[in-house]
C-alpha cells in the first residue's frame, strides 16, 4: 500500500509543480505540502485528497495488501543511493511479484501513480518496461507515464546487478523490455 507522502510527491512531480504551486492549487500552505510529503505522520484524509486534487488526481482505495509501483520504486531509489544493487534488484522482483499476484484492473491500480525517478535512467526504464509487460499480460491499458522519453533508453543496456552476470541475448528478453531498451532475463521475472 502506498503511503500518502509518496502519492502526494509523485502526483506533484508528475505535473512538474513546485510545492508552492501545489499549495496554491490545493488552497493550502506550502508548509502543509512539505509536511504531507515528508517522512513521518501521514496527513489527514481531507488534506491528502485536497493535495491530490490540486495535482489533478483522485484518491481511490483498492482491496490489496501489496505495495504499488511508486512505493517500491522509492525503495529501489534508496537502495541505489546506498549502492546496494542486490537490494534494488530484490525490490524490483518484489514489484514484479506484486503486479503478477493481482489480476485485471487491480493490477493496473498498482501502477497508476507515476513513480519518482530512481536516479538511474536504466532502472527507470526497467520499471516502466515491467509495468508494460505485466499489464499487457492481462490486457489492462498501461499508464501514460510508461511512454515518457525519460523511461526509454536510446541504446539497449543490461540491468546489471552483478558484474559476473552474463548479458541476456535479445531472444531471452521480453519484448516490452526491448522496447524500453533494457536487457533483463525473462527467467528472472518468473519468481512467482
């Protein structure tokens, strides 16, 4: 389940608003936006809905216990900041498992909120490719953010976790990953 801070921050950044701009649109102070986006106590429901509405979003709940893509992408970002590729990849596989475990539109709900950048164009492209791959399997439309140029690599690159890992041949990579320019073994995505 996504925390409110992640949802508000993702919604604001997806619109490319500053905290001040979101505050103006939501009719709240900039400090309320900063508090809502900070780590700590989640804002009240009415504050969260006003902030999300200010960014052109709505808050819905869905019957799932799985973390959404934006939340897991934040975990990947934190792991990459620590230069912990193993933890980043485990979080990526958890994202895959979360998407695979849900069916139909509920799978799509986990991918609606645009995740913040991980700080790595390769990982950002891999996340978008994974969403396209798993949503395409259940014929759910992919969110617009996966088609963003920032989520595609100009030249195909492997998602390296260990330098000793061989680069997968294109025949062993799902088409959605090839389209985003990320080389990931199809077998790595079958952990469920």
